[in-house]
């Protein structure tokens, strides 16, 4: 069974937004990866970003600056 860790989870309305997050992460060296949207979040495009909770403020600010849309943001054990 997979070990749960405290994570930042961000869901996106479109695949393009999810892919933009992946590019932003590479460019600004934000740790994380794209994952299938967890069952407890809205479905949107079916993709979500799983990252470090400590990066939440920086990540959301970059998404705003780059005009990337997101649906939900959760910090939880996942």
C-alpha cells in the first residue's frame, strides 16, 4: 500500500491548464507531478498537481501570474 504524505493537490478545468502547471513547475523548480484527480475532488479534466504543501503560496501566485486556471486546492494526507 502506498504511503500517504501531507500534499498539496490542485485540480484543473482543462488538460491545457494541467500541462501549463507542469511547465511552470519545471521552469520555477517546484517539486511535484501530475496525477489523476483524487475521487474526493471535482473531476475537471481528470488531472491534478501533487506537490509540497510548503509551495502552496508560490504555486498559486505563479498560476495567477501566468493566467492558468485551477478548480480546487487542498492540503491533506494523500
